[in-house]
C-alpha cells in the first residue's frame, strides 16, 4: 500500500532524512517513533508529496507520489503537525471546502455528517474555527484528513494538545480506522505507539534504528536486566569487581551516598541470574553490599535506548540472531 | 480551482477587507465622476473621469492580493492545498480569479453612474464605445497589476511587505514614462545622438493604458496586458511550488 524506498532529504549539506525504507500494508497501523527533530515530520511530508525527496521514492498503491501526484494524493488523508485550518471559516464550511478540493465523489451531506459524528465535532459544526479550543481544532484537522475516505492515513502527532480523555478517544478511533485503512502515525510517546500500533518504526537522526512488530520491539528493549546496588568500599575496586562478574554487560556508578558507599546500576544479560555471583565477588573483595534490588527499565529509558544511535548495530544483530 | 475560488472569494467578505476595498474604490470613482463628468455640464467625456483612476488603482490593488499566499504559509494551510489531488495552477488561478472578481466589482461602479445619468438627466448622451474601452483599460491594467501583486504575496509571509513592495511597484509604474524620458534624454545628451524610441518605451504600462482610455482598442495593448498576466501567474505557481523542492 505504502512503499518507501531509500528516502533522502538534504537541506544543503545537512541531511534531515538519510535513506529511509519501509512499507505498510492495508489494515496495518504503523507507529513512527522518534525524538523531536529525528525526521518524522520531514518523512511524512515526503510521503504525502508536500516535500520532494532529494532521492528515493514513495509509492502509494503503486502510484509514485511525484510521477502520478493526483492518483497518489487522492489516496492519502494527511493530518500535519499543525492542522491546516482556515480560521475564518466555520467547521462545516471548511469541511465542504476540503470535500470540493479533494474532488470527492461520495454523497456530500451524508459523508461529512458521518465524519463529523466519528470525530465528535457535530455539535460545533456551525462555529468559526478561530474560536475553537486546541483539542477541537486538532479534531477538525483529523476530520479533514478523513474526507473522501482515503485508504491511507498519515497522522503527524495526532494526540498532541488533547486532554487525557480525548487522547484515549483518539487512540481508539485510530485503532478502529486501522482495520480498513493503512495508518502511519507518528509520536514521541512510546506508550502511545505501543498501545495502538501493530508495527513500530523507530527513527533517530534521520535513520531507522528499529523496524519490527510491537512485541518484538519490547523484547529488544527488555533483553537486558538491571540491578540496583549500594556497596561500601572504594568505587574503583567495586567497579572492576562487578565488571568481572559473569553475565554483566555494563556497570555505572550513580551517586555517592554515605561515607565510602556508592550506588551502582548493573545491566546484565537477561537469561542469567547474577545476584549470587555479585554477592560472592563483592564479599571476596571485602566490599559489603548494603542494598540490592532489581530495577526495571522505564518506558522513557527504553525510548532513549532505542533512539540512541550507537545501539543501532546491536539491535540489528539481535534481529538477525533471532531469525537464525 | 472552483473550490479555491469560492473559498477565497468568500474570505474577502468574512473580514472587512472586501468591504473596505469596494468602499474606497466606490468613493474615489464616484468623486471623479462628480468632478470630471457631472460637474462640467457633461461637456467632458466619461473617460476624463476614468483615466485618473490609474493612480489610485495602483494603490488599491496591492491590498486585494496581500493575503492570498502570505496567509497560506503563515497558517500552514498550504499543506492542505499542496497535498490535495490538484495542480499548482488550479490553486493560483482560483486565487487570481477571486481577486479579479473583487476588482471587477469595483470597476462596475462606472456603469452604475452612467445608468444613473441616463435615468436622471434628460437628453444625456452616453458614449457607450468610450465607456467600454475605458472600462476594458481599467480592467486590463488591474488584471496585470493583480497578477504582479499575487506574485509578490507568494514571495513573502508578511502581508505588510507584500503591500509595500506592491505599492512601490505601483509608484514605479506610474512614474515609468518620466523615468524613461529622463534616461533617454541623458543618454542622448551624453552620447550626442538623437534616439527617440527606446525599447523600454514599449513596456510602459501607462502608455498601453492610455490607449484604452483614449478610446483606442488596439490588439497589441490587449496582448501586452495578457502577457504580463500570464508571466506573473506562471512565476507565482513556480514560487509556490518551489517550497516542495527546497
């Protein structure tokens, strides 16, 4: 349905998007995850034909966005980061304008009424857009993307500016739309993406750092376990002793607490239990453990982990390993 | 194109802009008609009332197009237009025609005045031919300047800047003949030659306009104005599309 190949966008010598490739099928919700400035919006603008790509191609349903712009664009509904609203129009007039602009052939009144009911703006259809709250404006923008019932929906951070209840409504709406449409949906909130999407593409610094099913992705971020320790003794000794324990990936000193005692975070391979080894090693070095507990990764940490470029290779290696 | 035309045209009347432009043009054209047509015992032609509108039209036109593209970019609505399944020229033409319609409504005021004269004054002879060429002249002049100003609005995100550049150009257009004359005279005196016709004479908007208001309907003048319109509408489309390729 949507096929993106080696998409590159450079502004002068600065490359905003460096060769992105992925595809999305009908009935799939693809989450586009990445920090601000990673290239999400630029990529979406290129998919919808608002920006041209420096190189690479985008095809929608077999139509190239630059070679067959009319066919390709008529299959896309796009909600940009800032909804493209004419503030001097009423909601209904605005949607009628979009309906005519997109040259939609469906029966006008029924179609627009259906959309307005779907995104719950039918009660404000007579109001001028300028006077609406941000949440309503966002929903009018969403309605605009749905006009013409396009098979592909590109949504750039659709839940920004909504209150928690509206966010939940929006998520369930996107989820229900994803049954029939191809939805590409960007966000920098990991919990949101993992709640809605079937597949997650993580983008960082203009490159894809992960592309996998939602469950697989959480497995990747979970493949390291973590211990939180407070140990008495010289920090350098403790660090070297802990580093030598079998199964430990990384040791980090967090903070100095009491006299001669520090807290440490120890990442270890998930399939090992290193607690006994840690105890024995530190006992041998005469460094008493004052506290030891398991520490899970927060969602934010997982996010940072995924968007950290240095991890790219490791993630890809893991994926290959999993397939073999 | 029709969708954009309708939206643009309606937007002139959801803000005071459309009303203000119509009111100012109506006031000035009425004033000149009074001064140069009614007040002279009908010894003068209507063209005497219409010809001086040149100087005001050049300043009334920039505000008509000042919002056309500047606001699209500022409010990010260009994303809706550029991702819709339509051509760039549909967008440009929709906007241009709606601006032209506002201007057309302004110029129709002359017909109202003439009709009044016919109804109220017994034996008033109306020179329909002169009225028609004058009106065409005003229309073509405005249409060309609208295309130019539409182009300016595509260059910037600031309405003020678009208007200021547009009015500056208006001033230049107005003084162009004098400017060319000065250049011609100084070049001739410097080189001690006697050239009378400069190629620069030929692109004087005012001289082509003067033909119309003198009652001369010359195809060359019509072609001249249509070329200006086509050129600047094309450039506007290019500039609007340029963002995609930046």
